[in-house]
C-alpha cells in the first residue's frame, strides 16, 4: 500500500524486487534448459484432425503414437504420386481399440461423412487403422481410456463430463494437457512426463557413459521381450474387440477402401516365444477379422529391414532416419498399393500382405 505521497513501503518494494528477480531467474534458467533439453512437442489427435479438416486428403490414417511415422510416409507418398495421393495421420498416444473408436466416432466420422456421404465429392478413398496386440488388451484393472481426455477431448467434452461428475482425476487430464500445450516453449513446464532435463544435465556434466547406456538399453530390451511374451494373456479382450468391431461395422458401410496394418517392431524387443505366442496369433486373428469384412490386411511386425538403430531409446518409436527408411521401403513393398488408385469397391479385399 502506498502512503499519501504515493511512496511504497520499503517492505513491499523489497518483495516486488525479489519477485521480479525470481521470475527473471526462472525465465533465464528455462531458456538455458531449452538449449540443453528442448521440449519435444509431438503430433496429437487435435493436430491430425485439424489437418484433416483443412486438407481433402485421399488417405486417412488412425493409430497409436506409431501413426506419427506416417508423416514421413505421407510426404513420400505425395512426392511419388505427384500429389495425387495425399495422406493425413491422426496419432492417439497410448491407443487402444476403444480409444480409436471414440476418436473415430467423435472427431473423424463427422468429417468423413461430409466427404463421402450422398451427394458429396470429397477425395477420401482410403482409411488405414494401425493396430497391434497391445491395443486389444484392456487398460490396467479395466479402467477407463484415460488417454482420451488428455489426447482427444475438446472443451465441450470436458465441460460435459465436468457437469456430470465434477472435477475428477479422469477429466483433470484434459486440463493438464491443455496447460502443457500452452507452454510449448518452456522446457521446465514440458519436462513433466518426458524427464529429459536431468539426464541431459548429467550427460553434460559427466559425459556419456557408453557402458551404462548399453546396460540400460539391454535391460530395457529384456523388459520389452518379457512384456510381449506375456501379451498373449491379455490380447483380444472382449471389451476392446467389441469396440473394434463397432468401428469396422461403420467403415464397412462406407464406399472407401479399409486397411488394417501392423507396424514393424524393434528386432531386439522380440524373442522366438514373443513372436510365436503373441505376434503370430494376433496377426492371424486380425487377418481373419479383416477378411470377414472384406478389408485389406498388412503385417509388417517382423521381417522388415528395420534395424535396432532405427528406433529411439524408448524401444517403441522409430527415429527420424528410421521413419524415412520405413517410408521408402514400405511404399516399395507391403504398402505399394497406396501408390495405386483405390479399389472400385471396399468389398473387394486385396490379398493379405505380409513381409516376405
């Protein structure tokens, strides 16, 4: 509070100076950390939907975070077809069949119906669903699709849920993600969930320990091997299968070509048991499901030229070089049908396409 002559009390001035100094220190620290560990802002559902709204693309891809790899494939597809085939990918982090169905029905279907409905002349001719065994497993303890509020909701979805249930741990995911994306420039704000700052500082201070990095990578490989080997115990859960069939039933009624695609996996994460007990049975079942609908099936989980060095440290996503390598190879092999005009009728399935 100021006195009669407009002077601020010394204590208040001191607090203002301290606050400004703290804010400046925080800002400078954040800027420095941005140079050491810049935020990785990934493509999300809203980015894919926005592109789909703006572009009358011929190919629409929906999948988990692996759909981000299809950005590179889309660029290659457009270049090799002289722009005749445009592709939009919609990635849903931590996707499940039920989550895909929600995004399909609430975010994509209204746009699709405007493009392919009676009297409409949109260019959409192909729909690609990327899926794998993990997507058919239920969430832990059969919980809700908590990735939807964070990754796929709009403000209307949040308000509707808030009116019914109040502020909950579930719908709070929406607010937290909105807040994070509003601070895309801030390393400190964005590091939550990525945890890149401390490892980067450690590497800067101590250098890179190649032995420790190798041991950590081997441990992560073994964990992935174990998890995939046990995938047979949870895959094709009734709830997730029902959601998948609901989406496929809707697609079946549309005059577009539909493909169910399994992406390559990092070789080091696979064992013979993982392949025989999880990957092969899942692919066989998905292939049969695709045939029952008259849809195309493509299995690239194993046998592709993708090497261990084509993946990021997380063992789950291809790096930039891997994305480009995959795009070039896939369009020459299992996905070469994307270079061709779509089938005249969605009920005419192509032969199952597996890695030779």
